[in-house]
C-alpha cells in the first residue's frame, strides 16, 4: 500500500495524523530491527544497557547518601537513562513497545520477541551485577544506603501496593520509549529520560532491572540480603513490569493506530 493511500486510510486527517503515522513507522522499523538481531548482538547490547544504567545507580546512591532525599537521588539517576540513549545500550523494559508493535504488524515473530526479551534481561542483569560489585567495593561508605534501599524492595509484601508500583514501573519506561520515538529532538529525548528517571527512582517504583542492581550492590557490600530474597521479589516484579508496559502503553497505542496496524499487516501477509 502506498504512503499516500495509508494517509487516506481511516477517519482522521490533518498534521497530527501524519505525525502519528511517521511515529508508527519509526516504532515498527526499530522494533523489527531489534527482533532480527543475532543472539550475539542482543547479548552485547543488553550487557551495555546493564553497564550504562549502573552509572545512574551510582549517581543515585551518591546523592541519596549525601542528602537522604529519594527525589533528589531520582533526578541524579536520570543520568543512567541518558547514558543508555546516547550510548545505544538497551534495557529489557525498553522492549515492551517497539518489538511488540513489529510482531503485531507481522515484521517479526513471537519466538524472536522471546529471544530478545530473555537475552536482554539476562545481559542487563549480568552487566549490572558486575558494575555493582565494583561500586560496592569502590564506595564502602554506601553500605548502609545500599542495605536500606535493597531491603525496601525485598522485604515488601506481595500486596496491592507492590503490584501497583511494579505496573507503574513498567509503564513509565515504556512511555519513555514512546516519547523518545515521538520526537527527533535529542534535547527533548534527554529531558524525557531525566523525567522518567526522576519518577522511577525518586518515587521508588518497582523496576526489575534498576532495583535488582541496588539489591546486587547490597549483597556485594555484605548487607543482610540474599539472592533468594531477590528471586522472590524479582519473579513478580518482572511480571507486573511487563503487564504495565504492554497493557497500559503498548496495547492502547496499537488500538489508537489500528488502521496503520491493519495496513502494515496487509503489506506483510503470513
């Protein structure tokens, strides 16, 4: 189907619809590129993502140790999300919008999506684990703040509050992905990253990667936190991160662009 035909498809017209189509095309194209990466590329990109977000965790701990303010520390954590954007790393939770849009548009398969998710998640955790070992031993004075941060998560009961915090954590990062795809301005993308970092870390939402790094740091520092406690917390957090990102952001976005999805599927028959 031609570009002009696509612009005439559906009931909406005007500049906003054109911007929506351009954004949709960019989302699907980027998602397809991620789905078709080799395993090696997935793992390396995910490893870099874990290394880069650790910079934000380091900044977060430095500010939290000096000020005791989670909100100020959240502003500092945004450095990690900016580093991921500028250095082209990738977080597991960034893959809830674009790759799913590509799968729905028949530019990839569910198997490719599963490979991308699993590879990126494991690589994020490995990269973060390594850097948190360095941070814990480079800054032993952060042992107390690391311990308190980790225990905030691993000792949280699995109740409605914890579920909501995990859902919001997943939706916040997915919305960041959507905002960054909606503009070509690097300045706007960096501002969006800083804002998302402030909300995510400053409000202590449950995020499967960010908070795992804090827990790893506490374990490395000798705090009274175990890997078993991390696994118990991580299991439900990653599930509700996915629900938050996929249901609250991705599904609604696909419904909003259903005509474009249909056109793309017609261009890529099974």
